[in-house]
């Protein structure tokens, strides 16, 4: 009978990334699609607030999320609710992901880590790295603000 490996001490888990901007993902269970707002991601899974409400623990489904590198699709297993101290957030873990999605997801996760959204302990960064990160965050904030302002203005055709 196969045995589970013994955990010696605390497990090393991949850094978790706070997902900015209330990014949405499309979830699917038994051919029923619904939207969720991603809260956190890691290389092994994440958590989301699901429009459909909680899904039974152990349920197998799919997720599709857009990244700057393209759409990522994966087979997932829904886990417990109350993830990250948020009562409505439901955890999930990745079960399978094709090579293209895995590559896109890894690149997007690294980009979000470098932008400062990770809970990984900060390494000794040079002054140039810190300035670059700050400028990138400022640029992204300005871009989001300008998109929000543009979305609130009527188009030329509506005037």
C-alpha cells in the first residue's frame, strides 16, 4: 500500500499573489458557466469569490482566466470556503493545465510577483529595482485611472 510522504516541519508553499483590479475568471462545473472574482493565486491554485455561491468541496471544474500573455485554462478542484479569511472566498487547486497555459500562467505570476503583489519575503533589492517597481506600479495605477475616466465619458457617437 503506497504511503504518503512524511511532512517534516512546515511545508514550503509557493508564494501567494494578491490579484489586483478585481480580475474575473470564467468557472465551469458540469457544463454550467459562472463568473468568479479572483482573490489570490499561486502556482498550485488560488481563491475566488464565485457569483454562483459556494461549490461543494471536492467538485471538479474548469477555470479560464485572461492574462497579459493570453488566456489560461485549467482543470481545478474546489476546496474549502472562507479562504484567506474572506467568508465568501472559495479555494481551489489546479489539477491539470496544458503546456501553453502553464507557460502563460507562470509568466503572469512572475510579473505580478515583481510588481509587488506577492506575499513572498522580499529579497535584498537594489535601489534601481525598487525604483523600477515603484514606477511600474505608478504607471499601472495611472493606466487604470485613465481607463476608468474614459469609461465614464460618453463616446463621440453618443453626444
